[in-house]
C-alpha cells in the first residue's frame, strides 16, 4: 500500500541538484551546494531502502494470507521492524536535507513536507503491523513459534569454550602487525582444521586501523587472485585450509560490519593494472569497483576530473564502504569464486590522483581491467566448489559474559542466514552476494587428545 508513496519520495520529492544550485562565485554557496548534492543522494538511497523493505513485507504477507502460522508471524514481525526502520531513516535524512537547504526555500519547504508525509505513512504502517500482530496473538498456542533456549557454554580444550557456534577465547585481543598470527597458531594446536575464514571479534573493541594491521591473510595457491597473500602457508603448518583470520571490532559486531569486507579479505584486493598500481593496503583505492574493499562509481566530468559516488549514497571510501551497507561488486564476486570472469565489466583504476577540495579527483592516467584481462594476466579464478566454511571467535571475554556471547550468536545467525535478515539498512551475506548464499558456520571442534580444563579461565589483563 505504501509502495507508490515510496516511489514518489524517491523521485518526485527529490529535485536534482542542478535545479537548486544557481551558478555563483561564492565559495560558501558552492560548498553548500556540494553538501546538498550528497544529501540528495542519501535521500534517494534511503527511499530505495523503503521500497525494498515494503516489497519484502508484501511477499511475506502474501504467504500469510494463504496460511498464517507461528513461523510466518515471526517473519511478519521482522518485516514490520524492517519497514519501520526504513521509514525512520528516510525521515532522518529528509530532516538533514531541510537543514542543508537554507539557500533554497522551495527545496526546504518540500523537504519539510516530505517529513510530514513520511511520519504519516510510518503511523499507518505501524497500525497495519499492529493488526497483523493481533491476528498472530489469536493463534492457538500450538501454532505460535517457540523461542529456543540459549546455548550453554561448554569447555572445549585448554581453557577454550564453545558457546553455540561461537568459540570463546578468554585472552586479550590481538594487536599490532599480523598480531592475530600467534593466537591462530595456538588455536591450530588445539582445534581441528575446519575453517576457510576465521573472524575474531575483539572485546573490548579495536579501531579499524588496529583491526586491519592485526589481521592475517595466508597464501593457499588459489589461481586468479593476483599477487601472493602477505603470509606464506608455512606460517600456519597445522591448518591447511584457513585463508584469513580477520580481526573485527566486537562493539560493531557482525551486523554493522565490516564483516562482509572481512570475508573478502581472504581473496580480494590483490589484482590491479601494472601502470596504476598505487593503492592503500587491503583496499581498491581510487577505482570504480564500488564494493566492500572500497572504490566508487566514477563519473567523468567535462574538464577531465572525476566525481566519485559511493554505492550507498554517502561519502566514498577507498579501503571500505561503510560497513555492511554496500553489496559486493562484480569484481569481488569473481575473486570470491561466486561468478565467472564474464560478469566483470571494465573496471577503471586511477593513477597519480589528486583529491580536490570540491570532492572531485584529478588523475594523471586511467587504466582498465575486465574479466578477460584478469584471466590473461593472473589465470582464471575457479568457481567455489562449496560453501565458505566460517568460524567465529569472541576474544577478550570469558564464558560467564553470556550477554555479550548471546548478542554475537544472534548477530551471526542473521548475518549467515540463507535469506534476507530483518534489517532494512544493512546487508547480510545472502543480500550482499545477490542471493548467492554460500556461508556455512562451522562450530569449533577440539583435536583428539586435547582435554577441557576446569574452571574456565578469565580474561588476561
């Protein structure tokens, strides 16, 4: 019922920047117009999130009209939360747009009107969801979904603990360059070789720079990935499958990310044209990849400059794009073994880049790579022969901190779900891969002969 309105908010209520900002020599006015330009893109992105949330809700409601049961009631409740969050975000960005439109009263008035319309539609949708909740409350008890009890922490081996699918490591989180390597070596002596990627959720949290420096990527001889990984396989002789152990800020968790980017660290970021090779570590740099390892859509301007556009409507990043808000780019899907090289169109890399004050870029050279060039230069990346085996460890808490462990367990279930999750503004792995869900969460298993210790130790200071 709200779908046409969302389309109007995305199109009719959002004027193009060119219709608002008049030519002027005033530097302050130009800067304000540039900020308004970015705000309009954010509004369009938020409107798209509303449309997507409404479409998903419509699909659930179509099934519920045929047969209402406890599982569909849970899906309806999740869809309602998704829609409400999307409307809330759209109201927020319209308020920001109004605040930036002081030089354009007509635009400011339309933004204020849009806020009222969004608030009204949000109330109507809340009443709509309440009606479904009343229907669900009237179901007989046998038809209502039962909430499974939380798992019980179980000692594994030498102080390590399993909490559901999570590994609990009660020691200080790794830091420093390749800081995860000593921890992973200790784990490999105690646990079976079962993971392709291991995510290390640091509690207390770490900064993004600390996390990147502490993470490790290991060479496993997969063709087509480009330059060798930073660490040779000899650094981890007991485990022969693990390709990356990536440290993440536990406070942000798996939902906010950058957990999608962490999965890509195992395979991505190591291909680029030889003549435009400069790039930050673990990122695409100034390239129109526009994916999880950064980059942006590059719009050529008449005077030879480039205007970067982030995939989520905000400011572009060159080593990442706002956590779990951006889907994987075709180049990234290819490097992960999820599509063939024919899916990779020409990708531009800029060399000798000068970032200008107005947000545009000037480049000395432009190089391109496409799927055929990737295969010719690096060999063909084989398609993945099965799901990515994922391990998740919470580092820095003991087994007694069940609140933290349960938060991460629930976040992992949503992140690795074989379908969309209930968050309208963030993507899980299924959504980011365009439905190519291929994660298999593998719980930790102790090696034969490694026995549990009691009691479970506390965190190392």
